[in-house]
């Protein structure tokens, strides 16, 4: 299948899932995860109307950005953020999805250039309390959210999670449901979060059923990574 065909199919599925689960039409955005994909495939996606791209590795992303200078593109950094990479991330991306500690948030805030709008940020949640995994423990979310909300060059937009991979749909939904409850709890505390970054190629239906507003899909759009 070509990228054009895959992209069309994924968009149709997203629209169908919105309808099935009573979501507003077009309330779910597709972030095409282009890590490990060649420029030619990204260009094909752009030619077919895709504007939002997600990358995990800084140098790879910067190389691609230097070739793809279309002003309508928005680049989202979705990988783990290393301390020594924050400046370039703050300078070149419009979103980061996986902030999980205040030190990284403070660096991004200080290094975000004044000529750019605030950097959009999601907090990554360690939903299943997996010790080896990145993400904030559920019990620490509220404190971190308050700290990030106080930083002027960041805008706290929402939560992101990568649940433990499971195949059973009801279990996928159960994980994302816990993320949605957290999101609602933060908004009840006075935050105005509008983003749930949830769902990948294998589980985006469950994520949409539970309220995802951004699905991050790589292989589903581009095919296997190189
Ligand atoms: C790679 C990646 C994705 C996309 O995964 P696919 O299974 O290819 O859809 C989504 N989110 C994150 C954080 C990733 O690292």
C-alpha cells in the first residue's frame, strides 16, 4: 500500500470511530509519527494533506526539518527528552508530548525563544506504574501540572500515555479510561486542558473511545520503519 492509501484509510477509520463513540466530528487529530521513515514518504504524506508530524530522535528530526520547510507543518517531539537536547527541542518544535519532570520543563521554558509562541506541553503519565518506564506516577501529576502551568513560555495542554501493550480491546479501553479520569480530575482542579495524546497504530480505536484528541500513528500511516 502507498502512503496516500494508508493515510486515507487511517483518516476514514478515525472519522468512523468518532461517530461510533459519540465524539464530535473532527475532534481527533492525526499525528503522523515519522521516526524511522524516509523523507520521500513524509513528502507523500504532505502532498496528501498531512501537516502534523511526530518525531522521537532530535538529530533525525532536525535533518528532516531542514529538507521539509513548508510553513504549514507542525513538528511534535514525542520521545524521551534528554537534558542536553532541550535547547534544540525548544527552538524547533511546537509541541512536546513526554514531559515527566520539572527540571526538563524549566529548561524548555528558559530556552524557548521569545520570538516563538509558548511551547505546547503534555505530561507523560506512567499509567501502569511500570518501574522501568518513563512518565510521572499518577500520584505526582497534580504537583507537576501546577509547576508547569506557572512557566510563562510553556502552555500545559494535556496528558500523554503509552499504556502497557495489550491485545484485548476492553483492556486497552480500561487503561485509557484511567488516563481520561486523571484528565477530568485536573480540569476539575481548575486546569483548562484540551489534549489527550493517546493511541498508536494498534490501539487508537480504544483511545478514541476514551476521549483521545491526538492519536500518534506511525506504521499505520507509513508502513514498517526502516
Ligand atoms: C513510535 C511511536 C508511536 C507510533 O507507533 P506506531 O506503532 O508505529 O503507530 C507513537 N507514540 C510514540 C511515543 C512512539 O514512540
